[in-house]
C-alpha cells in the first residue's frame, strides 16, 4: 500500500476511533483517496452536498446538535474557501468542526497549476489548529504516531474551547487506490476531556461574598449546554432569583419556573429602572435581547459577574469580573459555599411578567396574521420531540420577545457571528443527526441566501418543516436608524435596505421537489406547523414589513401602558 492510501486510511480510522460519525463531502477529484477511505469505513456515514458553502453549514448544524464534530472533506482549489462563513460561525459559537481539505502537492504550488490556490492556513486565526500533511513524508512514520498526531487535532476541536480545526492534505496522482487494505496498527489513545478548574476555594473573584450580601440577584442566561441550563435553573431556585433567558439557553419551557417569559418586552418598557437588581450574574454569551444588554451596558454601577467556559463575552465593558470556567461546575461549587436563604426577588419580577402576559397572551392569539403572532404560534406548536432552528435577524428576536415559552428539546441559532447565511443548511445538519422532527423558522432574506440547499432537503431530510415569513425584504431595518423617515426617504430606503425581491418561496420549493403550502390565517399556520407527514414541507406566510414593525410597537406600547 502506498503512503498516500495508507495516510487516508489512517485519517479515517483515527477520526472514527475519536467518535466522529458524520462526514459531509462535496464532489470533486483531488480528495478521492480521502473520500474513499472515509466512505469505506464501517463507522462513518458520508453524505454528499453539491455546494461546499452549504456543506459547511450542514457540518455546523451537526456539531451544534450533537457536540461532536462532523468532518468536512473537499477537493483542492476554491472549494475549501467556501467553508469560510461556516468556519467563522463555528469559531465564535464554539462549535466543533474538522475540515480535511485535499491540496495539490507542494511542487505544483505557485506554478500556475489548475485548481491550485494557497490553501495553507486559509482560515487564519478562526481555527483552533492547522496542519499540512504530505503523505510521502507522513508515510515514513508509524501509523500509531500519525494517529496520535491526528488525535491532538481532535482535542483542539472539542476542548477546552470547541471550534474548527483544519487538516490540509497534499495528494498526488494516481488518486485511486493501488490496492485495497486496512490499517491494523492504528491504535489511537483514548480522548481525555480537558476541563479547566472551577471557582477557586479562595474566591478570588469575590463572587461568593457578593452573592452572600446582595438583596436582588438577577441571572441572565445566554446560549447554554443542557448541563449548564440545569445548573442555572437550580442556582436561580436556590437564590430566589429571576432568570432572563435567551432562546438558546434551554430555559424557556414551562418547567423553568424562575424564567421571566417576557423579559425582553419588560426590559424595553423600562421595568429594570424601577425593579433593578443589585447584582447580575451572566452565564454564557450575551443574550439576543437588545433592551437587556443595553441596560447592562448603561449600568456598570450594578456589580456584574460573567461566567463563561471560554472567551470574555462582555462587549458592553460593564462586567466587574469575568470567570472563565465551566458554568455548571462553577455554579455548583459556588452554591455549596452559600449559607444565606433564598430571596424573593423572583416574586417581584414574576408579578411584572404576569401583568405583561395578561396583555400579550390574548393579543398574540389573534386570527389575523402578524409577525409577533407567528412567533408565538411557532413556540406553541413545538413539541418536546422537536428541534427548533431559528434564523438570525427578526425571527430570533421575535421568538425572544413574543414566543414566551416552548417545549422544543433544543433551540439552535447561528448567533456566534449573527449571520443569516447557511440557515437552511444548518437545519439540514440538525435534522440529519437528531431524532424527532426539526422545525426551521426563518425570514425571506435568509431563505434567499441558502435557497440552493432545498435540493438537499428533498434528497436527505424527510423530517423537516421550513417556515418562511415572507415580508419581501429586510424587515429588521424598519427597527434601525435607516428606517427612520427623517433619515432616508422611502424610495431610497426601499432600494438600499428594504430590497424587495417579489419572489414566492412556495413555488420555488416545488421546483426543488419539496412540498409547500401558503397559509392565509393563523389557524392554517398552526395546523401546518403541527403536521408530521414524514416528508419535508415548506410553509410560506406573507406579511408586510411596515405593518409588522407597527404591530411590534403597538404591543410594546400596550405593556408600557399596563405597567404605568
């Protein structure tokens, strides 16, 4: 067996032994040794995606849903560059991902050879690790050494801060294997989890003493793992503290009794100004809610502690202390050292929440189609067996503001870089690796960004419902300075920011072989979202941007009036 084939088999065997189960590939020639080795391994499942940009987001969705990296494998040239948007999201959202790119051999670099670009360190600092492999050199080492070397890249992908890693493999012709065979002497070492220490016994951060003396503690939860979600809820119950929970926190179900359902709306109504905390404990990244993080940024006088497994997550610059440590372990260690009984600050905020709910719960059960009511219906129709994928821009904000509570077993959004690209492909990745049904809630601009992924939906993912809220352009800009009529005239706003397209996504889905329906009432929407037919379905609901913006302001005004 030649060194090239031996290296490819070693890569496949090591990745499988590490726990990888899903390989996301795109067609091409140069990566043939890698693709065949991966496809022939009994423990690896290979799916083929025509577009590398879409493939990158499919792998991202797999990593977000499982916590285990999927392997991206592609040919040489521009192919690997199309992974970049997904790699950026994986980096910022701490999602594990392994890229294995084929390259032309180094003797062809810089000589005008076809399909040859500079792939070395193409992702720069966005990857946790990068290496280039020349099989002719690697083949001179033992397979065990190669496995150990590859295992180190696995560790960079999964711990202590998960993210993308990149292996660039030089491959020479002939690309088809000279003979068949298997690697018998690859013996990868077990994968050890790398966990940083929890809070120090000396409490150098001052967190324990601050919690011991505060009267009105508030917990703000960003994107969390399931383990961290349980720990935050238990800690909040112990403290008697309200929780402002991001849609990705895992703390928005009815059983999360300390969660304030309408925290975003209440914060926007100014309730934080007269029911202010005297200590804020943030867990994970900043939340989606702009009113919440704006208030935190404007009130550095309120002690703010941040616990995060990695990074700083303090763009407002208002944190007194950032504790970089596993969230669940830190909260558990902290709770054991607190002796003060729980407070009743949660009761204060629960009262505000009940007042808001008395207004909004009825308003959102309207027969007329509105974008806030759509978000509430998405939340209401999710079951405990569903995975909910939400696009950035208005859908994630509407779910946060108006969704209140939902029962989905996981909520996933690309909020590392907050981009709208690759959303359909991310949902495909989630649907491929999870039991139950996947629901994707997105706007029309996000759908346009990833429309080609519908071809993969029809081919690979039967248990997926895609809801497209089509308001014919960029709805979020109506809530930004650009949407102020005193800033831009309506024609210029529409041309540069509204950017209407006039497309029907239901008819587009049909062209890709995906069943579709256009709904015209909230009852029809609820019924369509509840369907579980075993075939993919795209639901289109048409709204208007100006009316949607006005409805959001109307609902917020009703809550403000109730609380004054």
